C-alpha cells in the first residue's frame, strides 16, 4: 500500500477502473462469448454513470458532442463509430478529473418520417417516437455513457418553441424575409430543396429525382449579413483540428470583397413586391449608376412574367436607395454577373463596357470620379468631395439606416432558403392578414404547435393547408380574419442551435439561463465530413447571431473538430447495368468477380454502407457474435478516427487474440 500512496493519482484512477471479474471466485482461463456477455452485464451500471447536474465551472468542464442522429429506427456502423469515439474521449477526460458533458438527442423532424406516414397512413410522431425508443435502446445496449438527463428531440414542442423564438428574433432584426424565388422543386417528395441539396447532375440529394424549376414565394434567413464575420472567424486561433474544414467553409462563403444592397423596383410607377438584390465592389460610386442589368437566368427574366419588352429592354425601373434616382433595367448576357444576385450595376464613368452599353441605349451618364487620379467624388450630392473610402463608409451607413443593405459579403453566397412545403417540420410563427400583411406571432404565444392531421398527402402544397381549424386565426395586430403560414422550416434550422439546448434542456421560461453560458463553446465536436459545409455553416451563423445579442459568450460554437472517416464495405454491381448485388450472389474466378447465375462480370468497389447497395452490416449482428467490448475495439482499431474505415478490418483476429492473451495474463 505504501507504493500506491506514493502515487495518489493512481488511487483516484483506480476508483473508476474495472477489476478482474469473477462470480464463482474460480478462475477459468477460457474467454467464451457467454463470459464476455456476463462481464459486460455485470459492469454496465457501474461504468455508465454520468456526472450530476451540478453546473461545472469553466476550468473543470469538458463538453464533448457528437452530431446527433436522425431517428431512422436502426443504428448503422457509422453511428457506432462516431459514438464509440465520443464515448472513449468522454471516459478519458472523466478519468482526468474533468466534469464531462456528453449528451445525446434526436434530429427528429424531416421528410423520411412524413413519407413513411404517407405510405402507412400513420402519424409521423408515432413513427418517430417508436424509432427513437428503438435507437435509444440500441445506444444503451452498446454501453455508451451518454447523459440521458439532457436528452432532446427537435420535434417536441418544448424544443421547437425555441427554434421559433430564434426565428422571431431574426425577423425582428431584419434578418428574415419572404420573396418570390425560382426554386428547386423535388417532384417526388413534393417540396423545395436548397441549392446545396441538389447534386451536380441536378438530382435531389434524398429522393434522387430530377429537379424541376418553379416560382414560389419563400422564406429566407439573411445569413449573408454575417458572411464576413463567419469568414474571418475561421482564422480564430481557438479553432483546432479544423484543417480541411476551414478550406471547405471558406470555399462555401467566398471572399467577401463587395457589398449587398436592395433596390426597389417599379413598373408604371407601381412598386413591385420584391426589391432587387445587387452586389457591388464600389458602393461609393452609386451616384454614377446609369442602368441595372440582370441575367437571363434571373427570376425577372422568366417568360411567364410581363416585364420583357423589345430586345434587352424591360418595363422595369430600379430606384437607387442612396440617390433616389430611377434607372432602367435590362435583360442581357453582356456582363459578368455575381452568382449570388444575377444582377449588375452599370457605372459608365468607371467601366468602358458600361459606357458603351449606356451609349448604345442612349442613357444619361453621370461622372462621379474626380479628374485628379479619381481620389474623391464629384457630382454625388452630399458625398461630393469625400475621399473614396470615406464615401464608401457613408453610403453603407445610410443603407444600413434605411434597411436596404450596405453590409460586406461575397459575390457567390446566397441567403438561406428555409421554406419547406411539408408537414413534419417546425411551423413558421407568422400569420397572413389581408390588411396588415405579414404579422409575427408574439413570443408569449409560442410554441405554435403542429396540428394533428387525419391524413397526410403529397400533392404539391403543404399538408397544413388542409388543417382548417388550425389554419384560420385572428390577426394579432388588427383582430381581423387571418391565416397561419403553412410552410415549415428546413430541418437545418433545428440543428443549427441544438448544442445550446443541451446545456439547459428543461428550461421552459427562457432560451438559456445565463448561469450555463460559460459551458460554451463545445470543447470537442465529432461528426462526418458530409456535414462540414452546410450544417457547420448554419450552426456557426446561429452562434454568431446569438453572440451579437449576448445569448452566448463566444461567437464560434466549436473549439476542436474531429471529422471522422466513413465506414465503407465492398459493393458488387453488374458491369453492364450497374445493378447492385448481394455478396451471396457473386463468385470469384481467378482475380475477377462474376454473378453466379448469369456469369456476367461484376465490378467490386468500396462504398458507404447502404441497404440499396446490399453492403450494410447491422451492429447487433457483430455484437451478437463478438460482444460489446470487442465490437468497440474493432471500431477503434486499424484506422485513425479521421480515416476511411474499410470493413471488415484485417486486424479483427488480432484484437480477439489480444483480448484472450489479456485474460490469460490475468489467470497467470
């Protein structure tokens, strides 16, 4: 004992460690599966103990978060890998004396539940709750040490009340708007998809259907307002292990070299409902704009709209929000368009091409640049005489005051389209009144709950349109008849802030108690590379927004990233048709593979596990054959967490042998 007392840290660690297991007190040198199961059952309650709900201080806390799953009803080996990694880190830091926060929850809104409800004529909440129960048991059966007292589900009103709260905060601060837009329409799932949810071949990321283009009125979050902060935040020295993720995020946001503005549009002196979004690198030259051009891909160029005149001319004029001057709008391919806006400001005194175009169409040109090296402005009203940089700042200040832009962003980044024409999502908390137009619900009326529907259909409009009792309400502003918004939110909105809710999951009175604010940022965030762009961008945006209004202490939500590799298995597909075959239907002849029945050549590839590709492995099958600990060792062995994992690994036999030798050493 004197040896141990010289090393008190060993005594502390020993309190948390397993010791030799024996029920009969008689040692058996063999380690069959039955004994492994007995050992795991014996120690389960002892090794799965979460830290109490005492709020740790900033120095002792360790917040470890793995991306929460969609409750599909079945864990796959990818789930087992990410949660084995997070569980290992959680136990390690707990042994180091840290007060570990290691929660679990469910990203439970989304199309799969709604599609299943349509197919089975079943309430999607029933389908989802059953799947959650199944997957929760699977996680618990794997002895993962999650703090289930912090469990959340994004489809519960207790959670989406605060998703709606964030929507209203964004709305009241001018960061939510609704406009007509050309959208990606999935003809199978009957809903809109964001550009990011359409692959390079124009197919839906979920249904695989060829996307159609439609014009619909949609809700957007003005994420571009924070684009410069989000871009610059990637240089924060706090971020560790981000590596390729930083480049992916920067590539998505783009270099923030210009400024965004909204220009009102008019036809025959009547203002159009939607303003025109423009992007320019030279806002100080706005007094020199002679025309606006839009590409033939712009929504205003759609042939179904009554705006196109002769040649390139339209009957639309755009009003300069700074000078008040109205200039004509042209549809032309003559200019390089920013992909974010598909619009262009023609400034003849600055660009020869603009001058030639203005001359061709007989447009007035206003020179706003001084002749002495263009160091200051002329002919620019109250901006005249200002140096260019000072004029730029003044133009942006005025635009910001008028609510028409003036913020830095890139030429490629678009705002976040969040409208979905589906039922199983967070309701958008606004009503539409014939007199008052769009009226937000008050914070006190949250949550706006989803109604129960007798039947859910997929006919191209939101199923909520059929919920008459829920749909028709009184306007909160004038008291007259009104209708609720029937679009629901993109599920990425739900997952953009879930890391905050884990810290105060039972709070019904406020978004988050200030006493837990110091528990952010997440110390270690674990997830797949497929989420390193969209989810991470939206989560960072929401965190930056919350930080602006003192809801969080840190702008960046995640300190260290661990991007785990995908678990892949061999796939077999016919060379001529591409049809996938199960392994049982192929055979090897020499160095090549063939279909057993037909003898047709088969292509063998490593790919992500999938039912459709017949290469999925059920985790419970592995556990049933080898036990929990051995399965977890399989997952952690052979490949680094960040590497792609080829299943099965050649190291499996070595792991089993190592366990057997360890057991024999204990016997010796």
